[in-house]
C-alpha cells in the first residue's frame, strides 16, 4: 500500500550534549531548509531542546498550531535514546509514556495523521505505548531497534528525507533508509498494524 506525505512541516527536535555531533543541525542545514524552499506550502524548523520545560512549551505550541489548522507537522527527534525513552541534553529522560501523552493530543487533532521519526538509539521502542485499548498516539513511526552511531544516523536520515521530499512516498523513503551498507535496520510501523497484531 502506497503511503504518501500528509504533512506540511518538518520539526527537527534536537537535544544533544555539547561535544556530540549535531546531526539534527546538519540535516536541517544541509538538506531540509534547502529542499523545503523548493516546495511551496512546506516549511521546516529546528529546535534545540535544553530541558523538559522547553520541550513541554514546544509541544504545546505545536498542538495549538494544529488546532488552528496552521500546520500538519512531522516530528523528527535527534537525541540520545534508550529502551525507556529519549534523553535530553541535560540528561533528563522523557519516557515513552510521557511522549505518548504529548503525541496523542496532537494526533487526535490531526485525525491520526501524526508521523514521527527517531534518530536515536532504540527509537523503535516507542511501539510500547501503542495499546489497542487506548487512543492512538500517531499514525506511524520510524526508529532503530538497537544502538546506532551518530555517523550512521546522519547518513541514513539524510538519504531518507532526500527520497521522502523528492517522491513524497514513505515506502520509497523507508526502503532507502534500510538500504544501507551497515547492519543497523530501522523499524517502520503504524498504529493500525500494531492494533491488528
């Protein structure tokens, strides 16, 4: 089944400690900002998240903008991750359950069209919060199921977004993401598929 773009903005949420490779900034500067300028009606933003309060404020702003029909966002996370959640640059942990609470409100407004990607170790573990007895937190997600290096993250997501914005086709973009010469593979899933399973 062909899945086409249903968003009009890409938010890069970066929270990496000083000294780390700023993979989110590189993706934004080298590809997204340039490519989106060639796509009328699209826009992209990068946000450096220092702590939970900044993250909470940003999620609230995005939710309000969705409520006002100003945007249909795609959220891309560039942070460290573990099996319990994602880590901010100040070492605060945002658990998958906490992210569920943010995502479900936005996804409800978007009528189940929120898509998120995790350029983080163990990003695929977001699947743990998808429960058929609860509201869906997103249409779909992409993330690695294991540890992954910053270099691989950078190369892989550059190729993914390059294909996605060129073709507007998720399936081709996911194929490009997993068609790399290293052993890390990314998990793509939708809430619907997990519900069905």
